[in-house]
């Protein structure tokens, strides 16, 4: 007499359908716990990378303004999806400066600049002057997960810095 797990073709060892389904259910449970945590980390990394890129773009604008002796501005697009560095004022008519556009990754939003000086509050851009002066301000970035950074802009070399503002470690 053969045992219930034996087949008519001999003594083949293997897994039953119930065992395979149980393994798939366990793997699906583990994946459902791990994937959302990993996805949140990707959103945070995208935001931090974008904040570093905006800070680097601002530093580039500051150095270019000094080296080329022209006024530049960093302007945030209306949709918050990009920013552009461009000449303005009397320097805007010169064709020698090519605008620099930085487009943010998906699910990252760039907010209009906020200024320390209330007289500048109506402006939608930060100015960089040939003497190295920069409007004291910050530009905020955020994502849908609630993560947020500020890029602080100030005059002086190394005065552009990054700060996490969502209260998370």
C-alpha cells in the first residue's frame, strides 16, 4: 500500500499546492510591509537631491553674477516644477548669458521665495548682484509625504545652506 503523499509514478519528493500557496502568502505579507517604507525613502531621497540641486543652482548663479559682472535672478516657475537662472534688468538685453533651467523630479514642489525683507515679499525671484550681494531669503521644497527642506540664501561665500524643516530626524 502506498502513502497518501506518494504518486503512482514512484517516490517523487516535492511541495504540495498548499505549501506553495502558504509560501506565496508569507512573501506577499513581507513585501506589503517593506515596499511602502522603501517608497517613502525614495520620495525623501528625491526631495533631498532636488534641494541640493537648487542650492547648487543658487551658488552657481551667485558665482556667475560675480565673475561675469551681471545681475542674475533665480525665478521659480508658476507650477513649482522648475526654476530658471536668467539675466535681468539692464543685463537682460545681452545675449551672452544663456538661461539655466532646472526641472524638479516628479512629486517634488518648489515654492516661491520668501524674504527676510518685507519690501521684497511681492517678488517671485531671488536676485544675485555682481558685488556678491544676494537677497536674504529662502526657497522651500516639499513632497506629498510631508517632507520639507529650505534652501537659505544670503550674501557671502558659503552662505547658501540647506535645512530640513519638517521636524523629522
